[in-house]
């Protein structure tokens, strides 16, 4: 039996699998961006929650139960891997921050602007980001259009 250690502190939902919930946690948002860049825009770690503790003036995160979007949807049986559609929604909500800059990550602005032009349907709101359900997107936007955005 595999059991996670007990997480001490206030449990926080930092992001979902389609939206950033708390922009002020720059490290978390940059991690999702980093995972996308590091994998050649083929995978993205998201849906991050857990606790954050301050140790010697440094924030330390203990995260649990993440989701991974994959270009080929290989984890779609989990219900959390929304493939390129989930990546598009995350990029649409992501605002590059100081940690993204320190890590040397490419600015996502050009991708965000192209994604906005697709006019993805808005069905829900989380934090400051509006997003759509996977079924609503599939009805309106061919996956090939999103793939073309990520290639550039």
C-alpha cells in the first residue's frame, strides 16, 4: 500500500487542469510553464495543490495529486489529461512572472494571443481565468489548430 505523508499546513489549490487559480504563487505557475517547455511542449504538469511552508524565509511546497497533459493524451483514461486542449487552456491563463524570467522560459504571450483568436467557448470561471469544458472545445476547435500554435 502506498500512502503519502501527512501534509502539515493549510491545503491550497494552486491550479486546476485547465486554469491558474492563484497567480501570486509564482513558483507553482512557473513550474507548470517549465514542465511544458522542458518537454518540448509535449507535456505539462498542472492541477497542483498542497501546502506551502516557510523555512528560513524560503517558501517550500509539498504538492500532491497533479495532472499531466500529454500531446498524445496517453493519460486520458484518468480524466485529467486533456491533451493539447488542456495545455491551450493553461497557456491562455498563464501570465509569465519573475520566476519564469529567472528560469529563462520563453514568454507565452504569442501563444496566448493565438489561442485567444481561436475563440474557445467559455463555460466556467476559476480565479481570474475563464475556461471551457473539454467537450465544448472539441465541438468548436480542431486539435490540429492548437497543435499548429504550439509548434511555433
